[in-house]
């Protein structure tokens, strides 16, 4: 009862803190731009790498590929302008803390080139560049933001338009598919980052294969993804929150219950963190220890690993 009361109180406080965002949520959304089409996996030469688990092995038969493609295309087109505001509210502002902690765990080094996949609104990219500026006193590092959805990229461009990072060309944007980064050369980046993006992919094993290809030897793989809470009481509360509260909040805040039902289902059916950590290892990466770090009992999970040196 005390936990539930604290949860309700926190939610009310976050809604008050995000009053301006709530006002913006009631405005009409931006026009829908076309989503990128999947690229042919034969469009660029690939490095040899270990085989990863198939999408069917990770998901079973629960989530059809066309359901995932619909989420990346149609659903995110509709919610792009509202995405971060709604995410802050439904996560009770933990979303911002999770992403800051995630960037710190990457341990960026001066001069690092990072690719931020499914990073359209630049919430991770801006924290990465701020870390480089403030902690490493570095002005040579850069980030290349890739997203399947042009609407999400447009939000990121607007958000960083007046920043010195755009002026100095330290951040670039491209529409693309995480499962086939055809325009990114082999062994060309120091950090591969994907935040809350794997659960939307029809074939996450292809994204892991591409991450392995584009990273240089010794480069860091960083994935932040929704997880499964194994603590019984909290786990039941989280399942209720995803199945019932999230669609309701999507209806109230973004006037789009159906989209948030699909997003919730996509999250709930994503593999348990132990299974996904094994998939990352099967793709060739080294993950220390158990392979993942739990945020808030497993509401979010960080996977930080490396591509082994030859």
C-alpha cells in the first residue's frame, strides 16, 4: 500500500513538473512523413562474424514481423512530437536518469565516434556530447544519429538546431534501418548505442550482427532496453502498468490508445534480460559478469560490452 501511494504521489508530481509538456500534447501533431523502407542486406559487404540467435528463437511466435514494422513506421510517425514528453510522464521522469546513467556507463573516451541507432529525438546523443564536453573536455568526439522514422529524426534536428554541436558538425543524421546499416562502413565507430530500440525490431539478431560489423575491434556495444522485473510484487505491478496503465495514459496524453497498446505489447514480449544477454554474446560480443545491469529492479536494463580484439 505504501509503495502504491508513493507511486501515485510521484506520478502527480511528475505531471505537475511537466505541465508545459502536457499542454503541448494537446496540440495537433506534425504531419506524418514516410518511414524508411527496409534495405537489402546484400547492399553492402559484411565482415565475417559469429551467428546470433534468430528472431524466432528470441520471440517465439508471439510477435509477427509486420507488427514490429508497423510500430517503427506508422506508430512512431503519429507520436514523434509527443514521444519524449509522454515517456517522461509514464516513466515518472526516471527515463532521464536512466539515460544519463547509461551514458556514464559507456565510459566515452575523447575523440570517440558514436553511432546512435534508433536515436531520432537525440535524448542519448545530447547527453553523450555533453559528457564529452564537460567530463572529458573534448571537442573532437562525434555522434551519427540513425533512425528508421523521419518524423523522429526531425524532432532531433529541431532540438539540436541551435547547439554548438550542430555548428561544429559533431552530430549528423541519417534515416536508416538498424537491421541493415548499409551506409556505415565496417569497423568505423568506437561506440554502438541503441536505446529502447531493440524491442521494436522484427529481427534483433540482424541488428546485433550489424553492430558487430560497424564497431572497430575493442569498440563498445551499449544497449538500453526495457526488461523484466523478477521481484514478484513489483513484477506484477509492472505488468499491470504496461498492460493497462500505459494504453490508458497513451489515450489521455497522446490521444492514441491503440499505438500505446502496440508499444506495450512490443515491450512485454521482448526476451528476458538473461536470454537477450546470451544473444549478444552469441553475436560475438564480450559481456562481463552476468551480462547486464538492472535499473529500477529491471524496468530498464543496460547491456554494456565490447567487440573483442583480433
